């Protein structure tokens, strides 16, 4: 009898600290958003339904400074608000695959050792997990698209996995003091040049693998270029010459050149592509280069759009070895013809925007074309492959949706016509204010 009583008391004690079982422990608004936790339990299992209301979100500062050590968030919650769990003692958190956004400082200043972000989450806001000084392992699942500044800063992370779906990683998203190893999926779209492993990744043609931050990354100079040498090849980051007719080297310092990138300007939050504003008249890109980074040949100046400052390139041939063309790589120029190699898979935001192109042939390997990639040209002929994703972006300021070739929903625009034709491969021509498939 004594053993039975002891067991019952132990079970009651565990239940008393295992989860908040009383609806009165939570304040919930009419939309199912938890706005305040008033309970005393430190290990919290949030019910899926409270007071007859299905829980849909965790509101701003709802659990702030609640002294909780563990929390399980129920399926059905779609957002975790700003500072929702800030300043607690969390060592365990379970995030369901219904959550689509994690707010600013949502889990900052806790004691998490490991965190798994489900693929349903599209955006991890700034400082979301900042200050978890015990956080060693960060697993970010396929589906996550954006990681904002400081999201995992001050964590001493050691192991980080990143998915192919990432389109943006802001500066200083991860703490680098622990020299983390990054397990990177193949073909990540995002730039993350604040992480040294990024240069090895692009030199290795964005192949899946583990890339280490503690490998030496030496900045070198040779033959009118500055570059980083990695174990996979060289990444050119600056052109110091004054010639307007350039043959990009296939090797430098005895190392194969694999990528054209540039140099971030941290003080001005800008980026200088390797040939930006160089007003080149001719350029030859050798076979073997796989990556053409953002702003590489752009004539875009941050102070003026004066066409006299633009590149004088009239034509460009992109070799078959190239798989990636980055943001605004050839924008704001005078290109009239472009030959895109068969290896290209990704064409980034504004890559060829604001040129003089009248026709373009997009290789069958291309699977994605970013917003405004070919906007502001004079295109009357487009040859494109099957089922290419043409990205779009809605601007709330002018209530306009921008597409890869112009306005995404324009009745006489290419984006709409291609999508309406079930993204069929072929040559499309423009005449008499409309597109036709040949």
C-alpha cells in the first residue's frame, strides 16, 4: 500500500510540472492567439485547444520571462511572435511542422543545446535564437527560405545544416566563434559570404557536403586580380587592372579558377562585383568556371543610373560549365546578345535586367529564373525549356506583382503567357502587342 501511495504521489508530482493543464494558465484572444502565460509549470505542453478555441499562434512576449525550461508547441500553430519565449531557461523546444514564421528574438536568451527548424517555416527573423550560449547543433530543414541577421548569433554553434531551399541568409546570421562545420545541401540559392565556408562551397560548384569554417582562407594577389584560394579552386573577388578587354584567367597562382564573386562592403552594407562599373568592352569567360556571382559585370551604381557609367559589353558567351548566375550579374548594361551555356540551372534576381536584348535562348538546364531577371529589355523572341519556375514578387507599395520578364500578371506579358501555356518548352515570339508560341 505504501509503495502504491508513493507511486501515485510521484505521478502527481510529475504531472504537476509536466505541462500546463489548466486553461486558466493561458490568455487566448478571439483568433486563437496565446497572448500571455500565467502558469507556474516549468515544463509546458501547450494544448491544441484552450477554452474551445483552436490555438493558431503564440503572440508577442506571451511566455517572456516565465522561467520555463521546456515547451512543446502544438500542431496547428502557424506563427511564433516577436520575443514570444525571450529570457527563459529553455533547454528543449519542439516546433511543429505547421509553423511558417519565427519572429524576432522569439527564443533569444535561453539555454537550448539543439534546435530543429521544420521545413514549414519560411522565415527565421533576426535574433530569433540569439544568446543561446549552449546551442551546439542547428538543423534547418528543406523548405526554409530566409534566415535574417543575428538569428543564431552568440550561440557558439558547432554543427549547422542548411537546405537547398534557402534564398537569403543575412550577414552574421550564425556565430562563427566556434568554427562551425556547415553541412550544406546541393545548389543552395543564397549568398552567405560572411561565412568562410561559402567560398569553398561555390568553388566546389555548390555540391552537397560538409564545409569547415576553420580552414584557412587566404586572400592573395596575382595578375591584376585578388582572390581566395580554397581546396577546390580559386574564387576571384577583385579586378585591379585597367584594361577594358579582359580574358578571365582559367588558372591563377597555379590553381584553377572556379568562381567569380566580389567583395562585401560591410561599412556601407553594399557589394562590389569583381568587374562592377569597369565599363568593359569585351570579356571572355573560360570553360571551368561554374559560378558567376552577384553584381559581377553590372553597370549599376548606387548613386546614379547614368548609362554612360555602364558596361560597354554588347555580347557575352557564358560557358557550359557555369551552373549559377547571381543577382544583377549583368544588369544595367548594353548587351544586345547573350549566349547562355547548357549547364546553367539558376538565373538570379535582376541578372540581365535593363539591357538592350531583343532575343534570348535559355538552356534546357535552367530550372529557376528570378524576379526581374530579364525585365527592361526589348525582347521579341524567347526560347525556353519546359517547366521553368519564373519567380514573382508582390509590391504592396504600388500593388504590383513583378515577374521574371516584366509584370507577372500583365495580359500581354511573357510570364503570364508562359505559365498559361503550362510552361511548355519552345520559342515564343512577340508581335502586335501579344506573345505567341511557335
